[in-house]
């Protein structure tokens, strides 16, 4: 059921928004702050809204990146620590579902590994808890990796993307062919493609589909405008928007279902390692886009700091690292959800609305039609009625021309032209 609203939003919102943002960046050669200010100073805050969401989402991305690193390291252990219930972090409710106890309720080993071992989460948002030192070190390692990928600028990060953007597709292809060769694969595909009409009646399904479009394509956050500012003026942005949208994979960072599924495969350690390596590359890609967007925003505001871009990036990294430390405490999971809600919830849709209004109505209708029309009206000779007739009324026949009282016109290639008055 999710695919129907997802595809609908992809063609009605995703591709048009991506084409619009790529066009803005390519035309103005600036990041979102300056681009939207040039379009309409009144709605210049749209760019700031984008970067605010980008900052919060960037913090969340790299915290999730730290979780991925934890799972990647744990994937080298044999057996995988999320496959059994005899670990120190497991509770009496933990049980391994082998298909024979379908009526039993409880928690899976993968759920307890994520909640009790990785997050060490408290049972209530009011309990902030202590700092998780393991995740803190992994968070520091994640930000170090990201900084090394972006501090030299767009040329260096562009080289990194050659690997980080292609490796996930290779892994997905391998996992796809491995999955379809397993027993019962046909049943799984049938269940995946089954349409649940009741789900389509829920607003949450449509909201999640729209949010996923923003996340997977990167629209409304600002990086698309930033990266497009490096394009050549003649680049075909409509082609780029269509291709990128259609080949986008958009996998989610899941830490309970996927690990449990990978644990059932022969050679589960190998599959877990390559899966979490794929998520590492996705995390690097997402964080690199965020850092480039934030750094460009500062440089657009203060061009004299362009030569200090590496230091600007370092300042952003330090700020986001310290903010991210709040998300790796024992109660950090709840804080992460707050960041995620305010960065991706209603605020994101409002930013998209302001973006469309700024471009379509202020820049499109007001700047391209109304203002030039007013200027042309005052430049045109004649009385007010004559000016209006020239600009707004285009007679098609001589009879229509004769209805223009007090003004003599003749048809010239289908356009009403005032005939000269004889001396």
C-alpha cells in the first residue's frame, strides 16, 4: 500500500521539486539562502528554514551513523550477538521465534540488542541518564570520517561519492539475487506487493510517503540547490531530476528487522558486514550533503570567508558533534525522535510550501508577468484606455477593431496596431 502514495508523490512532488531546486542553484550559482533571497526577499527565510532542518537532520544522520558502526563491529562476532537470548542485556521476555510458538508474546533478540545493548535506553523520556561512552567514541569517529571526506571541498568529496554512491547499489543487487533464491521468496514478494486498501485510508500512510520522498531525494533540505550551483549553466536539470528520482533506492536505516533477517542467511556474518558497510556509505553520503549545504550557506552570507571553508566546516562539525552527544545518552533516543519530528514533520511541509510560493508566484507570476506588465504599461504611449487595449486586448477581426471607440487600429499579423493620424 505504501508504494501507491510513494509513486504518486514521486511524480507530482518529488521530480518537480527536484527540477525546481536544481534550476535555482544552477541559475543563481548560490546556496539556498542567497538563491531564495534573490527570488523574493520577503520569503528569504525559506533558505534559513532549509538549513535549520538540514542542521537537525545532519545531527540525527550522524548519530544513526554511530549506531551503524556499532552494528558493523558487532558483525565480526560469532555468533551474531542479536541472535540469542543468553546475553547479559537480555530480559526474561526475550525469545527466539523459530516458528513453533506463534502465539507467544515477547521481544526478539535483535530488539533487545538494539534497545538494551546499543542504546542502553531508559524506560521514560524524563530519564536523561548517563552518556553512553561507546556510542560517544563512535560518534566522534563518524564525524572524523565525514570531515576527512569534505574538508577539501566539492572536488574531493565528488571523488569520494564515486565509491559511496555506487557501493550500495552493488550490495542491493547481491542481496536481491540472494533473497530471491531462498525458499519462500515468492510468498515474500507477494506479501510485499499486496495492496492493503485500509492502509490507504490512513493519513499516516500518505504522510510517511511524502516524508520519504523528501528524505530519499534530498528536496527541501537545501543540498540540491547547493550542489546545482556548481553545474554549468547549460546543464539539463530536468534530465538530471528525472533520472536521479527514478533510480533512487531510498533504503531505510533499520536496526531490528534487517539484522534479524540477515541472521537467518547462511554465512550471516558476511552478509551483516556488507550490509552495514552499505549503510556506512549511505551515512557518509547524507552527512557530506548536509555539511556542504551548511558550509556554503555561511560562505554565501560572508564571501570573504571562502578561503577558510575547511575551518568553517570544522566549526560546523564540532557544533553538531556536541549537539549529537545529547542523543547518545541513555535517554538520547527520545531526544533524537524530537529532533527528527521537528526537522521532518510539519516544518518540512511548510518549508516546501513557502518554497513553491516563492518560486511559482513571486518569481514566476509577480516578477515575470505582473511587474514587467506594469513597466510596459507606463512605457506605452497613449491614454490609459489605449495602453490597456494594446497590452490586454488582442482583436482577431476587423469588426472587433471597430468596437474600439475613439481609437483607430489596423490588423498587422494578428496584432492591433494604432494607425497614424493624418496631419
